[in-house]
DNA sequence: TTTATTTACGCAATCGTTCCCGAAGTTTTA
DNA sequence: TAAAACTTCGGGAACGATTGCGTAAATAAA
């Protein structure tokens, strides 16, 4: 089965013109007479001509498509980021190809190979929690592939970055817990090698130090797969609750970890916030319907997506080599509800 | 900035061969000697040759990409469907291009135009709630574009369809409510023109009739945008609750409508299930953490995605004209929790 | 009226691959 | 030993759109 599209050649033949004339007429070139232009345009519309993007790509040596790698599209934060990216990309005629790393370094690498072989013009990536070795990504960048980091960046690669104000978000959340009277605030952080984890941890530490509360290392735990695997949240929680003096509040470092904690508390019949308060980073819009309604730090995901797409397109469309890159830090929002 | 890739021509020149020989060697043609093959393959690996997919697409007249149109990727059901599609497509070397209609007929149409101009080899679509006019889609199908419907199908277009057993799902849910003693079961259906709405409504009616409960038309309401706009859920609920004899149970016809109902009940301080029971179609994995944990009908979304991708690839790769199409009906799962 | 300039179009190369032919050189068959 | 059949490779034409260059005809300038 083949899907026969109408080409410039067909139009040329039917109108008794050359393909170059038709092409130029369609692109509104000045060297085509008004009459011919009208003739071609009307005929093209009549037969439903759509330029073959593949041929255009080959000729122009660009694909008009950008790749996006996120950990999981089912994650509200990332689906909102993608919506932001698409809103910009589509309006500039770019296709968005989405790939999911599922927090796996292997899958990230194969996505990377896949996208580059699809000759994407640029890449927006939020690196996976597992990834330790960035050499492939770095090589791509050095070979000239425009890259923009969103949410999770790599210090080593100099390019545009769009991130939330993780420090301040974590700081505000921790401060809120302190003000509510919680004394032993534990943190379930995402993989320690991620930039966001470090920033959030720093915010957490800063708030504690400001309140003269000592930072206890045994209240800091990590979920190396960002909560993608429930067992790691479960283990982290168990370790925390096994201690002599149990924590009275939990600060969760990602969407998945936040809901994972809640799930754990439900299963163990831990009352929230009576027994244990809970706050976390989350962009789910179901958090207020949960039991109890969750206090969360919300990131401007859609806007972050838009910003990263704009920056990427500016990289792609600029001819010269970029040397100055910006890091856009967008502010987070603290939503206080029943869980704290 | 350009990203210079190594081509077959480079290899040919460096090895003193012709491009045709190199091409054939890479494709393991029988008419190339083992020695030459080895030479070419080793050199290709050394210089990191990756065939240009765009050129291949142009030559082969296929893009090795498939389009997917769903209402919203943030919707758990669809993100799971997409994961299923990707798992099959990627393993067959196909790129998946995702577009969101947001339940809007206009956006669906522009997505359609966009995807076809990207010369996709096939399309998997779950039509938007708003769409009434399928002529464009039908024309594409008649012109030979392989199409598979997932979840929401159109009777008018004869092709493969992968749907959940909506009738049985709705029947089981309604029967469950009846067994629990609910008498006045209202339904908040998705747009009435959708196939799934009709099927679910039929299941609802069948269960009531079986229990000899009269079907009251004033207990049947519609959310034309599938709950995408909260106001329509709100209105529907208000209308239902304004009646002399209020309903004692709600059956919600989609993910968004289900959570929309819960949100409404929360806002109005309606206790669930004491004042009003709630059950609905949903694939969110947060439903058990909600307040109260929601009883839901869950669809095998991932498997539905896999099935539709397999069917689409078989359509794409078969040379001859297909005349026999199948409709795969996959069974749903009833998860009973506190809300009923 | 002759020359210069502009207008409006066609020819052909190009992007990177694939593949139909044709043509050597080698081996097998009659 | 001559003809037939392989084997192994190169030339070159596609795929569809774009674009530099060339060139008639039409117009403007001299």
C-alpha cells in the first residue's frame, strides 16, 4: 500500500511549467510573475499539494525536528514540560520527537543514538537519574549538536539550561515545616548525582541551619532511581523509621518519591500529618484530592518547556558559534495543604 | 552551526570504491566479495558511519515513522498507550511522533495535516471528543494512509481497531453499584458522539435493565469535552444534584471526568460514598491514594498500545491492499475500593 | 534604432541512498 | 576451445525540493 502524494513535478507537468518555476512560485520568489504565481498557488491548493518534508530536509540539510528526552511522559512535570516545548516548536514548524529514558542510563544512550540517527536539529534533555557517564552526550555537543538542558543539567557541558529554583523551593518547604513546629525533618532525595538533588539538598540544609537545627546525615536518604522503583522509596522510609528517634516530617525530592511516600504511609497506617508530615516536589494536579491533600512545591513546568524550546531554536537558527549561554532559573510555588 | 556527518561518498572516496559498492557492502549484498565487505564495514565502523535516515526515507519513499494522535499525554491512559506503542515501534526501527488534540477538532485537524506533511508511514489515532467531521481523516485513509484506531474509533472508516471492552466494563461497574444497594445511579458520559461513550452507556443501561431498574434520562449527562474543561463536569454535577430525587451514585465515563467529580465533591463537602458513591473509568495509579480511594474501571492501556502498533506495522509492511480488518477488544478490570 | 537592463522562466546540479544496468574478469559447461 | 554463466564492481538515474546560472523576450535607456 502506498500513499501517493502530489509533488511539484506533477504540478509542473499539469501546468506546462518547469519544476523550478513551480517551486519558486510556491515560495513567492520575486522572479515569478504574479499571474504564474496565482496559477500555481490555486492549482496547488486544488490538488492539495503539501511539500515533502523529507526532500526539503535532505536538501536543506536539516530535519526541522527536535528531540526531547525525559525520564517518563507519565510524570506530570514532564508532560507539562513537553506541552510547553510543543507549543513553541510547532509554531515554528518543528516536529518534536519524544523519547523516554525511564531513568535508565542504557535507555538514555540508545535514545540518544536513535535520535541522532534520525538527524534531529537539536536536543532538549533532562538527564536520567542513573546516568553517570556523559561522554556520549558531550561528544555530540562537541560535534555541534545544539543541546538545551531542562530541569536536570550537567555542569560539564556548557550550553543553555532551564531549571526551577530548586534551592529556594526546598528552602521554602523546609522553612515551612520548621515554622509548623517539626523538629526532625527527613529528606528523601533523588539520585545524588543529579544537579536538582544537590540544589534541593542545599536549600534543605540552608533552612535548617538558619533555624539553628543541626543537619543530621541519618535523616538524609536517597532514591537512586528517582522513585521509579517503589521498593527504593519503601526501603528509604523503613530505614528512616527504624531509627531511635523517628523523623516527624518528610521532605520528598521528586514527584514519584512524594506519591511513593504517601503510598507507603497508607500501607503502614501512618497518619499524615499526625504521625508524620509530608511535603514534596510535585506537579500532579491530583495532589489536592489526595488523602490528605498534599503540600507541594510546584514547578512552572509549562513555562520551563517553552523557555527551553525557545533557547534551542535560537541555537539552531543562529549561524555563528555560540559562546555565551544562559541559565534560566524559574521560581517555584509553595502550595500548603493538609499534609503539613 | 552544522553537524557534519560522514556519508557513503566519503567512505567510497577514502577506499577508492564507488558509492554503489559501499552501499551494497553495507547492506550485505551477495554481489560484493567478502574481502570488500570486510574492508568497508571496518572502515565504516572506524569513522562512525550512520546512514542518513532522511536520504533513505526519500529514496525508499517511506519515513520509518508513525504518527500518534491522542487527546492529551498527561492523561495516564494515553501515556500508557504511548508506552505500549513505543515499545513495539522502536524495536522495529520506527520513530513515534506524538501529537495532542486536547479534545479539540481544530487541533486534531492541524495535527493531521502536520503529521501527513511529515510523511508518516501510518497513523494511530484516538479521535478527539469534539470531532464531528471525519472527512479529512477519511480522505487520508482512502488515499492509502494506514490507520489504526485505538480506544476511540469511527464506524465509518474500515480499518483495524483496538478498544477496551467498554460495554462490559460499564456493565460490571454499574452492576457493582446495584449490588452495593445504590438505586439512583447517574452517569457522566463523555461526548455522546464518541464510540466509547455509546458502548459505556449501553453497558450501563444493560446492567440497570437486568436489575429491572428503569433507566432515567435525567440521570444521564454528557461532558462534551471529556472533562478537559472542569466547568462542564461542575455543570453536569450541579444539574444532577438539583433534581428532586438526587442520585446516590455517580458513574464517570473518563479519567478526567472521574477526578473532576471527586474535585467537585470535595469542594461541595459531599462525602463519598456516604452522600454519593463514585466509580469511573480511570488509569491513574494515584486513585488508591485519593480520598476516598476510588473504585475504578481500568483499561489495559499498555497492551492496547502494543496491539495497535503491531497492527499498524502489519498494515504498513504488507504490500497488498488490505480488505479484512480486525477489531481487538481487550478486557477491562474492575478495582473496588472505598468510594463505592 | 540600437544597446542595456529587467523580467520570467528553464536547465541541471545538489542533498545521501539505493538499485537497475552494463562491463569487465573468472569459472564452468558443452 | 568456444560459449555460457557467474562474480564483482562502477556508472548513473532516480527519490522531491531548492537554487545558481543561463537565456529568451520585454522593457527601458541611450
